[in-house]
């Protein structure tokens, strides 16, 4: 039986006892390998990290390759992306392709085909800015079993420029939450929201809104812990105060795991990534 995305999340988090999502953001200058090609350098770096995860029995719940970090290196980077996606799928990890698409309906359909058919991702990230017709092709895919995450209240410093503006006495991010709940009505829990860890009270507002008002569960993808200043412990406590079961939610860490070796001056980048993942799991304290 083929599992739909939200079921894959539950299965993976329970199997690995983790709700950590590892963001995969290759930066060649930070990869301490001397491989001759861009593609081989990226592939070997992540292969060693994920093999170390498996050998230490500390796999994450999901992974989030960032399309732009691969695409910046042209076709060698994109070829590496394809390899990394297949590798993560071999570890039975849900793959969220962080592409942040958002365009008119016909273009959105083409993007959806690219992400789910060509890249074979399990889920992706979207911008809701252009409204229902731009999101609908992806909602249809969610109704078939794929996952989508709409940007709701992001973790970057400039997020408040628009997302906190008041409309009808509600901040825009809660208006977006209302639309996400609407789009999620027939998607069996496969429509989620990106909510940053850097605004913990707003995260709590959004989480409570979904818990109280959404027909279907809305999984949260929560970036911003570590380098951006968010606390995984605080996020975990908030989630547990809102939800009886947090297994469909994800707390993302990218550079904090990818390049953990830089904080310790160690040459063992894979071993340090394992330690960072273990520490994050401990901080979340499932």
C-alpha cells in the first residue's frame, strides 16, 4: 500500500523517534572534501552524513533539500539533487523539496508536475501570495496524497513587513491560516503550513487556530531554530501544549546539522552532524 504524505510523516517520526527535519543546503565552500567535481563533492558529503546517521541509528523524521542551493551550481548541482533525493528515499525518509513555488494556474500545474513527477518529491513548499488559482494545482496533488506547505508566518527578519499587517482586525498571517484551513478541507492532512520558530507566540496562535478550526490536521514545518535564533525546546513545549500528538509536525535544522563540524573545529563532519542531530532530538524531548 502506498502511504500518503501525512501517513509517511507519522510512520517516520515514530520509527525514528524524532520530529527533526534536516534541511539540505549545499554550500561548496563549507564542504571539506577535495572531490574533483561539484556533483561528486555534494553527493559524497551528504552520503557520508546520512550513512553516519544510519550507522548511529539516529535518522531524522524527514529531509528538506533546498532547490536553490543545488540550482546555484547549474546542472552538476541539479544532478546532485536527484541523487540526494533518491538516497533519502532509500532511507525511507519523506522528502520535502523546498522550492517555494507560486505562480498562475497553468504555470503552477507545470511546477507541480516537475516537483512530483520529475523530482519524485513527497512534498514541497509554496507561496500563497497569488491566491487560490495559483495554489489549486498543488491542492489537487495534496488530495491525491502528496504534501504541500504554504508559507504562513516565516522565520526571516523581514517577515513582519507584510505578514503582521492587520486586515479586518487580524494579522495577515492569521488570514493566511484561514485560507490554508480552507484549502486543506479535502486533503486528509496533506496541506501544511510553514511557521518560523523565531516568532514563538505567533507560532502558538497559528497552531491553536488550526487545532480549533481546521477540518483536517495541518502539519507544521518549523524552520528557524539554531542559526536564526529560534529555540527547539520552546517550539516543542508549545506544540505539546496544543497537540496531543506532535508526530506530523517538523522542526527543521539546516546549517546547524550540515556544518556542525565548523563549531568544533573537527575534521569529522559526518560525526559532528550525528552529534548535532542527537542534541536536537534531546532538546525537543519527544
